[in-house]
C-alpha cells in the first residue's frame, strides 16, 4: 500500500508535536522541581572535610593513602618524589586526589599547597545531570557513584563545575566514571577517609559540616592575619562538603570563583529535561522520511521492473 505524502506529513507532524509537548511538560516539571530544590538544605547530619591550606606541607601522603584504599594503578612517580609538584595536575581515573604547589611571594614566603578531589557538593550538578541516577548524594554527605547503573553518557563530566568526574578510558571492557567518594565504605563504618587518616599534620579534619564551618570561623577569628576571611565551599555552587580555608586568595590557587551561591542543578535540569523529547522527535522524522522515500521508490520502480522483465521474456520467446 502506497503512503500518501499528505497523510505521511500529517502523521509525522502529529508525532513530533506530541514529543515536543512532552519535552516542554518535562521542562515545566523540572522548573517546579528545581524550585523545590532551592528550599533544600541537605541532610541535617551530613559530614564533610575541612582542609586548612595554611597547614598542608605537600607531602603527598594523602595521595598515597587514596591510591592504596581504592586499589588504583601505581603512579609513574613514587609518592615520595616531590618533583611532580613542579607542574599543576588534575585528578583522573588513576588519581582521585592530587596536591599542587603554588609560589605566592606577594602573600607568603613559603609555598602553599592545594589538595584537589571531588568537593561533594550539597546539591551536586553531576547527580542532577545523570539521566539514570548513577550518581547520588548520600545521607552521610558523600557523592557516590553506581557503576552498575551508569550508561556512559558522561553528562556528569560536563555538568561538574570543578571538572572532577573522569572517564576510565584504560579499561575497554568496563569503562566507568571515576572520582573520590569520600571513602564512603569507610565513613559508613565509622572510620575516617583514608586521606584524612594519613595526614601527618592534621591539615584535613573530618566531621559534621556545620561543626567544620564553626571550626573554620574560629581559626579565622583567632588568627585574622594568617587567614583570608572566606570559607571556600560554604556557599559556592550552593555549598560543598569539602571546605577550605587559606592565607592567600583562593583565585591565586586556581579555585573557580564565578560559581555563585545557588545550586547548579536548577540550571542543568532544565536543559537535560529536553533531551528525551529530542531523542524521540528526530528518529521519528528521519525514520518517517526514510519509509516515505523507500515506498515511493518501490512504487515507481515496480512497474518499470515489470515492464523490463516482460520485455526480456518476450524477447526470449520471440527467439
């Protein structure tokens, strides 16, 4: 049966319209959901870590502890080799935390060190961006990842304002997202994160987030000449579970300072809610055009093929 052009176009437009309306309703729903999220204050008893950059000595023992706890590959340079601090590094699938060194002669005579890892946002954009719920904020405060649910879309990598989630390109059979999970298996058993436990100078303090903020304020108030009056992570991107205090401006330590104080999921959710609608509309349009073209070609080539066949048959009989 031939498909009429007008009927086909009417059907495709109807399907596209229904899909588009579904996408729009999803956007409206996500806005309402985002509005509700603004009222959230996180889990009341959640934990976090306070990093005092004035205390850190850059020994890299936190890196070693993290590597061993998570059974990560042995690095090219041993952890007692501090020459790696000569360049600024990023976390990746083989290193969930790294320490970078900064020389700031205008502020301090000695170098400063910054420990980098997942900041465990209060309302994580990575979790909001994940379409299958592979990343979640736990009641304990850690942002955790379920590899069995992940579909490998890597939206979390794009959504994270700190560029932390890393894709494991080295394991072709089971590629997955890799990042710090605040040693979730340890803290749920009443133990400290491995990096906190390994720090020899107690530059890292694990505890309830509310108490860590109070501790940070006390240190700043007690020694205002040594600390900037700023707790990084208290409000940035809606707040993070990993907090920092420092004697130097955070912008000079490569901390992003343009994140605002509102949770980012309300921005990512509105965009990503339109994705399912797009995935329905385009396959419907392209598939429909393909069917229409194929049927039209068949209807046009059929009689011609029949005529050619008759001509061949008649020619053979005439012989």
